[in-house]
C-alpha cells in the first residue's frame, strides 16, 4: 500500500490557532456566547467559512482532559492491561486511578469533566451558529452541522460511559446557567447521542479528499453509534450499523499490523476516525498523548514521561496465545533497538512501554510523538463489533473475527464464542484505551480487576467531581459509593 499523507490541511491548523482558546476552562465552563457572528457573515458563507466553527471542536479534542492524561488514566491504566508506569511516586492522581482509591476530588477526573463540557460548548456554538447563518443551500449547511453533531456525540458518549447520566447541554451557556442543569438519566443521554449520530449518518459524506483527512465521515458516525449501541446491549442495531460499514467497501485492514502504528500507517485504509496531531509551528498545536507515554529517561527526542505501560498480565496473555505479531507491535522493551534503528535505554525505569505510540526519531523534531495521530476508531474494531453482535443477534461471527486474526498471523476459529471475540478485542486493541470499559460492559471487571482494588457497585462509574457538585449547589448528585 502506498504511503499516504498524515497531516491535515494547513488551513485546519491556521483555524485551530484562532479558536483553540475557546476550549480552555478553569473550575467550570468558559464558552463563547451565542450570537457572536462576524459582521461579514451577513452574506451567504461558503462551506470553507462555515467549517471554521467546526474546526474549533476538532481543536478541542487535543485538550489535556480529552486526549491526554485523564483519558489515558481513566480508560487504560485502570485496566489489567496497563500499569501506571513512570516512577512509583509520580502523579498521585494517576496512582489513585491505578489502584481504585480515587475520590471525587481527583484532579484528573475534574479535568476530564471540564474539558469535555468546554468542547461540547464549542460544538453547540458551531451547531447553533451554522443553523443561524444564511446558507442558501441546505446541502452546504447540513454536512457541517452533522460534523459538529458527530463530535458532540463523541464527547457525550465518553461522559456517559464514565459517569453515568450527565447534564445534557445543547446550547452555549454561562457557568451560572450550566450549574442549574441536573443530570439526565443515562438512557436519556444515549437517546441524545443516537439522535445526533443518526443526523450525522444521513448528512456526512463517505470520505473527504486526502488533504482533509481526519474529518468525521458517515462510516465514523455509524461506528460511533455502534459503540453506543454496544454499551446498551442493542446488538441487532450494532449488527445493522457495522454491516453497513462493511458493505460500503470504504475501509480495509492495513496489511502490516506493526506499520499501522507508525507514521506511514496514519490515515490508512483502516482509519475510521483519527485525530490529526502535529508539531508544526514549533509545537504550538501540540497534543501530548504520545509524549506522556514515551520511554522515561531515554535518549533525547526519544523520551517522554513513561506513563501507561503494558502490564505483565497483558504480556502473559499475548504469550499464552502465541500472538507474536501483535505483542511485538504493542510492547516496547527497554534495552531494545527498533527496526528503524532507534534505541531504548536499558536503564529506563520501566521494563516496557507502549509501542503503539512509538514515533521514529527522525520525526521527533521537537519532542517525542507530537506528530503521532490518535487512532480513535479503526476498521478492526468495526469487524470485532460485528462479530460480537452476530453472536448475540444472529449471523456470521467467524468471517469478521478471522479477518482480524489472519492479519495477526493466527489460525482461524470455527464456531467462535463470545470469549473468543473478547479475547480478540483484548489482543487487537491493547493499549488503545478500550480494555477497562470492555470489562465493565461485559461484567468481568469484578473478577479481572479485584486485585487492583475494584469494588462492585462502585467502580463501574467514576465519581462526579466534587467541585462541580459544590458549584451546582447540590443540583448535581453523586454516584453510589462516593
């Protein structure tokens, strides 16, 4: 497969520089107000001009609380596949996530909550502004609105999975206004997500030109809706949506699992939704997702903070399956020399690091892995959702499962079981922030995570940040056990 471009259009980042400040927040929300339209938008805007509002939402996805420390801690370090890493006393808040001693005062949970709602505010501003603008053709307006609704659904799904029912916000609000909004029931939030994504499916294109890689597509909306349905055990709908993605012939598995996670594999045939990251303009647009997972105390421009490292349990799991291709691409040992010729110091404090964010030295012009895109949704996940749905709702589970296994060099499985699919998800998506919530939704967390401190009836959800409850004067209620 030819090497493909892995940078989003330069206009994307120029726009990001202008709107990035919209996604900042302190103790609560700091959002743009409705009705602040530029004077020159009294005329009919072009699609490119309208997209400026949507680009603010994409910019926000690079925030610390959405794609960096809180996300890594809550979605992976809590699982049995990962340990905190770094040094033993580094980041008390992350230590709490690793051993399930976190409280409503944990600052990573607060950052996750704040940043998600701040960027939801950007999405609401984009949606409502685009609806107010004087587009002559709905065919120009609707795809832009659909893009913003996809991103809003992406953020609300994260919040709903993490905290249970959360406040539904569909307009831009002041902090005082937001504080008065109570939590909606979890199902109400799922229904809101579904409505956004059905609109996105109807109006988003199947693909974009290569220079606009990273923008949400119809396939991405179907895949995200499948995730939402999967977490509700709505398996017939998961099967329907994933069947549509497969039958669209838009995606295919990238042939080389190792290269998939290198720079050459960015925006590949397997990419369903991928956040575009860059070190351009001396790192002005930096997102430290890969950097904080880089080998600690390694050589210059090949080092990071060393968080989120593969656990011995994950390595034992790979070994028990003789799953060598995926183990090699996932587990980066200290004292190792990569195929690209980069060395990992034998004196690094952790025995292993996350190989899926390894970025070759020649690309690290400023810091480690700043150009490493986040593969939020891959086609392999779509195939595995399809296989799991087939086992629940009826259909062929073996074909999609074995396509994934074949790429990993494993023999096909005839008559697969749910455990076969769950094991395949673990191996295929290891260190990609899927494992913890897979254990929650399948009811295996009490067994698999008991040794880490998981308590049934409490740790299925994270606590609502206490500062948000205080600011709401008790309008927000706390989750059980906290």
